[in-house]
């Protein structure tokens, strides 16, 4: 425990006093502030209870502040203020879980000692401003035009300099850019060393920091969690650890469904364009996951409350080309499903890549980006050459 005390000075004081939770400074924030009062978002103020959940009927009847959620013309559930919902749950169960799932089963003392240390270490795992600017530009020019899962013009002016959401977004952008050869000289983490990190080490440190933030819920913005999990899954598709990539994809899909992004978000979200783009990214990721790992898809068109054709046509040319390729991949997946009577007449009309470029109006996309769609003849699954596999430490 002495080594722990040296790396996290508050550990010793925590051991001496277990009556009060320890608040450690994390870049200007306390552990209490990180875990209990992150920046509020409109998505977190309400809890959705679908009508398929019998609990929703009673909650709607007993809560005067509940509002009806509508998808199209049919009522599908109720939105209940989260504070009211949490109060009802605590009143019924009589217990409040104050521990993180990351340290599930550990004593309160161990949680109070280790969690602040984990947060403190993860919070400072970011490159310096100069290196981050380069990595951000790499993401903007090489990844975002094809897979715009993260808003590169971040952080918004209203986001605090030391907020968990800002740090998580920065780490996600750096992770997405780290596989580019142009990034090699800028893979530095000053909190660990002033020297350039090996790509595998840089990626391992960042991935663990991102997972720590997501698992501990330090940023309550679920959209940011979807972005982070999507990048983790996408760039580990071709790594040796197939399960982790599929798990991150499944968690991203779960968040998307929780946020109701599979419905027509233009009716209830001001940021519906970003929400639609993020939904399409996760939908595409789900198809890639199924193709690479031989798994069933998790998102089905029969559950969507939006016009997919229109949603795809409204995207920028590079992303639209990517989505059209994914649509073809979805048809190929259908050939390998165990169901009988699969229709494969479309195979005779399989379009060429040049046809897809014309169809999506992508003729003006740079040859550099077009080259990233080039299929690798030695590995047919490696359709996108920019998906350099990254390995995560266990």
C-alpha cells in the first residue's frame, strides 16, 4: 500500500478516515464533482420508460410531471424526471448503490481509495496542445470525412476546460488518429513521459483511460459515450481480441437505443443532425462487426422509426459513399444467415465501386480518401485500408 500512497497522496488520508468520502483534485475538479455533478444535458434530465414496461403505467399515473413520448403518431412511453424516477426506485428498494461497477464487490474503503486514483491518472492522459492539434487535424482530414463519429470542432465554447466530457472527446480523437503514420511523432503523453510513445503503448494507455471514464460514468453525456465506444470498436475490428471489439459495439448500440436515436430525432432533438449521423455510424459499425466476426447484427430495420434512404442521402459525400458500401455489405451478410429462402437475385446486379462513386456524387473526393476504400486482395474483409488494427492491453 505504500507504493499506492506515493502515486496517490490522498490514499493515506483515506485509510486514516473512512467516515467521509475522499475528494481528490482532478485538474480543478473533485472526485465528488466528477461523479455526482458533471455538466448537465437535456438527455439526462429525463428517464424514458416504454409502454412495453409495465412499470411505465404506474409511473405515469403516480407522477404529475411525466410526459408522453411519441414516435410518429403512436405513443410509445413516458418521460419521467430522473430525480423523481430515482426517488421512486430508492423508496421501493431501500438501497442505493454508491459503488462503481468497475470495483464491484470491493469494500467501500477500497473504492474510496482506488477510484480517485484511477480518475486522476486517466484525467491527465492527454497530449500537449501542440501534439493534440496535429492529431486533431489528422482525424479531421483522414477519418472524419469517411466516418464522422466525433465532432472534430471540439470542445464547444460552453464546455469547461477541465470537464470530463472534454477530456474524453480529446482522448477519443487521439485514439482515432493514432493509427495514421503521420501521427507517429506526436504520440506523447506528458503525464507519463516526455518521449514519443510506441503506437501500441499510446493506444493502450488511451483506451484504458477512455474505458475508465465510460465505466465510471464521469461524463453523463451518453452521446459522448457512444462516440468513444464506437471508436474503440471500429479500430479494434481486426485485432486479435475479437470479443472486445464486439462488446464495445454492443454497448454503443445499447446507448443508441436508450437515447431513442433509431427514431426520427428531428421531432425531439435540437441536435438531430448530429444524432442522425451518430446513429448511422453505429448502424454501419454493427454491420462491420457482423461481417468481421461472424455475429448476428444487433440493429434491425424493422425497429427503425426513420427513413434510412433519406438519412443516408443527407450525409456528406465521403460518409455517404461509406454507408452505401455498408449497405452492400449488409446484403452479403444475408447470404450467410442460417435462415432459408434467402433472396440473392441482386448478386447479378452488384455495382462496381466506380458506380457507387457516381451514385453518391463523390467524384470530387480526393484520391487519397478514395484510396482508403480500396480492397486488400489478400484479405477481402479488410475493405477499408484505414482500419489498421489496434491491440488493447488486457
